[in-house]
C-alpha cells in the first residue's frame, strides 16, 4: 500500500462554510497540501465538498471526514469526493467506500480495530486520539501492523510535535484545530499550513 499524495498530511477543515471553503483550499494547496477533508459535522457540507473538489481540481485529493455510514460514503462519492476519513472502524462503511472508489483513511484505537479495518479493505489507518496515546503506543502498534500500511496520527498534532509521531512510525498526520478553526482568516490557514509543511520536511 502507498499513500496516494505527495504530502501525507490531511488538512481537516472542520466547521468550514461554503462561503469560505474555496479561499482556504487555495491557501492550503499553495502551501503544499494535497489532501483535504471536510468533516460531515460541518455546516452545509453538501455544498462545501463540491466547491472544494472543483477548486482543487487535480491538485489535491479532496473528500470528507467523520463519515459514519455506507450511505454517507456513497453521498460523498456522488458529490465528487475521492477521500473518506472516519473516526471509527465500521467494515460496511469501508467496503462501500472502496466500492465507490474513495481512498480510505480509517480511524482506530486498538490493534483489533486496526486489523478489522484492514480486513474490510482500508487502505490507510489513522490512530485517534494520537496525543493521548503518545509515541510509545504508536511504536507498539506499528510493530504489529503490516509494514506497508500507511499510518497517520490524528488528534492534537502540531508543528512542534509532528516529528515525534513521524519518528514513532507514522508516515504523516491529520491536522485539525491547530491548522484550521472555524471562522479563522485565510492568512492564519496559510501560515499554519506553511509551518506544518516545514515541520514535515525537516524530519
């Protein structure tokens, strides 16, 4: 398995609105991001996802996070998304996403959940909440996972601690509140995106 984009960092735009999504997507892409998710607990995500997909074109893999059912996975695909991120391990949702050609980054916490996700067809795994579990937990999990499975850290990742998760065995991370908070100016998104890219490339 291989991560499908050049930079294995997912920008999580939780709470983004249709009016602001295009400007923030452009800022992220300009900074070097090429994987973007709009969580389905965001306001009016059914409008935001197509706008983000159109703005990104072929420059970034765009899709949805917090996808909790097969029906929602299908809807994301219908809206033009190509990425599905979940906070949990639900085999039926994973299978539907693969059927609809969505790239899957599946949330897990335990080894049992990780292997259940892989058995259902998950293409990558996201350990959540990573900062609560810590790098030592990631090292232990990484030791039992197939070596070719991309592992992302999600939950509390900052430019300052990103390197710890990469050193522990993650290939990258999903970046939420430290990258984007609802209503923040595009300049803040641009600055934080640049900080994350710098931190990743300095490891």
